[in-house]
C-alpha cells in the first residue's frame, strides 16, 4: 500500500476504496467525522498537552474562574505546584453540580464546561501554579493546509472509516469507531495496533508499572516521584 500521510492522500485513498469520485466538502466532512470518532475513543497519549499559564493564590476560592485553553477537549490530570516544585499536589475532579458541597475541600477541582472554566476548591496560604494536563481538540482537516496530527502509519484508518460511513448511507452519529472497522479486517487490525501503541506509551511512562506507590495527593518530600522504588 502506498504511503498515506496527508489529508489529500487520505481522501484519494477513500475514493479508491469506494470506487467513485466524491466532492471535496463531503470528503472533508467524512474525514473530520472519522478523525473525531477515533480521537474520542480514548485519552490518547499523543493528544495530551500541558497548560501552566494559570495560578491559584491566597485570594482565590472555589468561584475563581480559570479560563480553559482554547483547544481544550477534556481534562486528564491537574496538579498544583509552588515555585520550587517541592510542594506538588495532585488534585481530583468533582462534579460541577457538587461544587458547593466541595467548596472548601482540599485537592479537588471542577470544570464548568458550559463556560470553559476550571475552578480549584479549597484555599491556600501561598501561590501555586496550576498544571493542567488535558486532551486537546486537534485542528480541522483541510486538503492543503492541515493534515492529521496522528502518527503517519495510522492515518489510513481515517479513510477506512470514511468508506464505512459512505457505504452505509446512514447518519454519521449512528456509527461508532468500533462499528466503523468491524467488517474490515485490515482496518480493525490497524485500530488495534494504534490502541496497543498507545497502551505501550502509557505503560512506559509509568516505568512499565500500573502505578506508583507514592502517587497520592502529594509526591515525595523532594516533590518528585522516585522511579527506582
């Protein structure tokens, strides 16, 4: 199979799969839908970004809004750290509708998705930087300006899903990522390989463990996890 890296190549491969020419707008809509299906399937390691532009200070409380990044899709992890990073704490999400219940609870945060804001509960005696790790929304695809951010070897999967949706002739929303590859052994194998690759990255980031014994609300006294425990 020829190399398929760019959005243009993906759309051309799609037309080969369905055996007909399709207008540009429809191809891009199908490609974007296929991309969104896979990216929404799990918190892929390659879609995790860090934002450290916000702080939580002594005058802040559970109603002090911190604007989410413009490309925010969903939260992954939240930490607060001081200037030395010796005090470095993991915070845990609580539901928006329980924000008043947890208003003074330490190590908690909530997100107002309707207004794209993050809030830290509790209070602090000094200023901390908020380290927000999040899944980002990738740019929309375009034939000449924007290609998928995925690893190149997995990009043809978009074309397979496009073909599945095109052949089905049903509403986009009625097809999931798993259904879209269920009757295509090559596409199914490619999706499984992509998931396995993602699993290996995440496991490697944990030093091939399922977690850290010291991964509690705060890290070690030095502010860092000892990977050699």
